[in-house]
């Protein structure tokens, strides 16, 4: 795992239940706004279907590295916090690093225990979706 | 097979108080002591405040013990066993059916069909009665309040048979006025299928005029009683609905057991929806002769322990004064409306307490209902969040989801104090807290 993601996971894992939820809310407040050039692409193709809240994910390639952008409503701080964790932890990571992020990331952070099975599965959908998008950009770049 | 039991039950004057000789209203603390799940900490130091009763209610000791007794002492299959345990199981199982029949004021015990729950009961009506008696162009009237259980089965039927669905619209405060139903009735209306109480807003539907209007048009009335039966007595003897569906687990009973009540002549005319053992009298290679009511709708080994548990739940509820319970729940809602008005940013959805049962739909400013439920759980307050299987209603409300606190007979004003405090704390946590992480 990239060091930045590892540090965030560790911080959450070591927190108690109360601290963990506060950390997530803090992360939610740190999510940068979606760049203007991406705002008009907030459509079904960029939406994470597993999340009931409207979560939109975007990827840009910078050579071998990926940049992740997202839009999550502030009313959904736990989802927004998790998405921000992915962005902060994986910003500038390589395709391989993103694809190597363990699928049980949510369990490793202790968030599964906090959020319950149903919501944890929604968040796992965000990670799955991100990996799928990264894999697609990789195969598109190879095809070109 | 075909074991007859009690035959016709005389319709009692007050069916909900018939199961025991002396209806009583125990003090709330005594009543709460009957529900062991109430007395717990969900995490060390965090006591449970259970306000998710519209999803499922807690079970009192008599229900738990009745299910345990079946499993421990006489776990035999019913009806055909010529041995003591099977006789005992059959007696307990069929006695539960009689209790349920009395509880809802059914004229005959054979009018009570066991199902897995409300959903299966309504599917049974749609698949059996609907497929047999509805034809292209016939109309089914529903309302904006309906749970998917009282919508999807009719949509499936409509698609298959060319039946038209029409929707009675609710008012902005979530009430279903009889006039709204009348506006969508026509000469082609064959079914009016409505909930007795909205599972999202708590709106109590005025069934009496709706039943009268539907019957005037020659339509049958199907009532989704999943929320209504546990909270208000629906006496099918006094209110002549044609079908009533409800679930055991929303009225102190076990999950996996529900009821379809149907008027005898309607049930008699319906073919079975599913085939198998127990629902037949004679079988040859070529065909079968259906068993009598209610067995022709109950193939296979039934949910015996669950039915016995529901019988115990009905006994338990019948001991209570239903008017006192209704009044207690109404007081709780009046208190909740007042108390939550003191918490900033809480919008209570649906009508004023006088038009609703013990369900409180909420929209809390700046917090998605899922996150709200998460934050309330920190305080041990159990509520539900989402669309509550009522997507068209949420579309009508213009909300992606709602939070719902729902009360039952064991809840107290303290529970709603804790809800209000937990909501206020959630809002503080989200909006007025110094960040833990360095900027």
C-alpha cells in the first residue's frame, strides 16, 4: 500500500469508535471540491451504483500515475470521509499500486465494525469501482 | 389431512380482549420487563433505545418461551403424526390460528391462511385471485403511501394481464383522503389495495369510507395491515375488508410467519398458488383434488414454531387494553413532535399526531439519513434509514431517503428524549466540532 494510505489506515485502526467517526468526519471536511472541468460529467457513467448517496468518481492519468477526483454530498460524511481517504491515500499512486490495494481495506481500518455490514459493503463498492476504472484506463492506454 | 378444528368462531363484541378473562394495563416498567432485549447495553456503557419497531418489534418472554417450548419439548410435524408429540404440536399450531382469527375478528378460523409475512400474503392474492379474476383493462387502485409489498405484486400482475394501476394521491402532509381514492375509482376498478398505516410517515388511512366507496363500485378491498394490525385493532367483522395481510414479527411475534385473512367465498374461489404436500386431498398421476380451506394455500411443512409464537404474541397483546395502548402511542407521538421541534434542523414528515400511528419520519438538515442512523447508534438509539421499501413515496416527498423512529407499546418519553439528544449531538459533531486531524 502507498505510505500515505497506510498511514491513514493505521490512524483509523488505532482510533477508538468515537475517535474513528470523528476522523471520518474530519476527512469528509477535507475532500477537495470537484474541479470545474469535471463537474459537467456527473452522470450515471461516473456514479458508484452501490452507494445510495450520489457518489461520483473521476480518474485522470498522468503518465503511469493516476489522479482521483470525486464528488460526494456533505450530508453523507462517512462515505465522503472514506472517499477522501482514498483520494489522500492514493493521489499520485501508480496503476499497479491502486490495483494492489487490499479489498478488505474497510475491515483493516476498523470501519466495518463501526458502520455495519450493509454500509461497509456500499463503501467496498467505491473501492471496487475505483479499481475497475483504473483497470479500464490501463487497458485503454495499452489499446492506444 | 383435512383435520377439522374449531369450525366457526362466534364473533366477540371485543375480540382483542377475548383471549384472557381480565384485560389489564400493567405499569409501563412491568411491561418493559417482559421484553428482555430492552434491558441491554449495545456497547459497554451504552444502553439500547429501541425505536425501530416498524421494521420489527421485540419479543416478550411468553413468545420466547412458547417457541422454546416447542423446540425443546414437542418439535414434531403437524397434522398427520399419530403420536403424542405431533398431536400436541398440531393442537398448539391450530390453536394459534384460532387466536389470530379472534384477534382480527374473523368470522371463521378457516379464513386465516398462514404465510411467511405480509409480502407473501399480498403476492398470494395477486397471483391467485388476481390471475383468476382480472382481465385486460381492469383497474387496481393503489395509493402513494404503499410499501413495495403492496405495489410490486400488482405491477407484476398488471404487466402480465394488461391490468391498469391507478394511484390515489396523498396530500402534502402525507394524508390519504377518501376523496383522493374516489377520484381514481372508475367502473373498471376491481381492486382497491391500500395500507392501513404508512410505514414511512405513520399516516393512518381512513379505511371505512374507502371500503364503502370500493364496495359501491363492486371492487374488492385489500388492506396491507403490516403496520396497522399491530397498532390499531382492525376488526374485519366490523370493517368488511375482503383481504387483510399482516406479519407476526411486527406485533411481538417471530419472523417468518404472517397472515392472509380472506373472506371465505373469495378464498374458496381462488386456486392454490403453490403445489405440494398437505394442500391436497387426493392425488393421482393425472391430477389432484385441493384440500379445504385454509390448507389448500399451505403446501409443505409450515412454520410451526413461528405460528405458535405468533399465537403467544396475540395472547400477550390481547391481555392489554388496546385503547390504552393506542392512547399511549399517540401521547408518545405528541411528545416526540414537541420534543424534536426543540432540536434545530429536524423536519418531521407526514401528518400531525392525530392522523398517525407510532411512526416518525424525519429529515434532518445537513445529514444523510444513513449517516444520521450511524451517529444515533453511537448513543444506542436504533432507528432505520433509507427508503423503507417505499420509493414512489420518497419520490413524492422529493427526498432521496428518510430516517424513521418508530414506537411500540413499550417505548417511553425517555426514549424520545434520548433520540432528541442524540440528534442534537449528531448535528454538533458534524457542524460545531473542533477537527481532530490537524489542518
